[in-house]
C-alpha cells in the first residue's frame, strides 16, 4: 500500500498530559501536509485547533478519556462541548466496570446518548480490549452495532496494551455491516499499520506514522 493511501486512514494523535499548543499546532501542520484522516487531540485544544486548521483538516477528540468511568451526563456534556468547539469526530471510552458487571443496558444506553449528542458527527467507541475477555469483546461488538456508532476502537493507548491483529480479526467477525474498526495503541511500524488495514481496520490511531515516514524520507527511501 502506498504511504499516501495509508495516511488517509490515520488519526494523527497527541494525547499526552503535557501536550502544549505548540505541539498540537505541529501535529496539525503535519496532518495537513501528509493528508491524514484527522488530528486526535485533547478536548481543551479543540476550539483552538479548529480555528487554526479551518476546513483543511477534521478535528477528533476524546471523551471520558482514558478511564471511561465518568458519568454519562458528564460524557454527554463533554461531547456537546467538543462538537460546539468544532470537533467532527468523537472517540468515547466505555464504562468498563459496567461491562464487567454485565450491565449491558447501561453501556448500550450511554453509547446511544453520546451518538444522539453527536448527531451527524462520527462516534468511535473505545472498549480497551487489553482489559477484556474474548466474550466481553464479542459482546461489545454487538452493543456498538446496536447503538448505531460508526466505529469500534481497540484501545486508548494509556492502559496495559494496545491494538492487536487478533482483536481486529475478532471485531471483523462480530460487528454489523455498518460498523467500521479503528486500531489504536502501540502501532509502531509501517508494516504493522499496513497489516491492520489489510485485516479490515478503517482507521489507525497513532502518533508515530508521520515520524516514520519522515524518517524514511530522510533516509532517501
């Protein structure tokens, strides 16, 4: 796969606690230059980033991040605030404790609430696969499908592990036809990125892709 095509599937990400505006501005510049799908940034920078990129780049942000245990009302407020600020894509974290407790109706209703708050904007549901059993992952495929979210996403990148090929393969067998997949966390090489896409992932959440491409270009590849 050509790098240019791969970049169209990348959410160029900076979510570290120490992220400054200058660093956010730099990833916006890189994302616009390399043609990524979006920049994924902290909520506090959404309005400023949108004013900076205008219509040249989609702005994505995270909700209930990274632990997922904010109340639904808080997540709903965060979502509405982010969209009002200019976000066109929302990556929410589920309440993992509810899933472990088999409170499936609560998990479903929360995703539906945030999807309603998103309106025609994209909602991606982070399920933090490294903390789940296979049964729980399959259940979340069913819930995300029923809730009407556009994407199921593997990971925050802030827990014990990130995306695996096996999880994307499992998702692909259990999600509905209208649900896309996002692999995120620990995607360290262009080869891994290409394999995730070949397995059916539509988006890749990573902070490394552009650095890797810049490294290749500097080496004369």
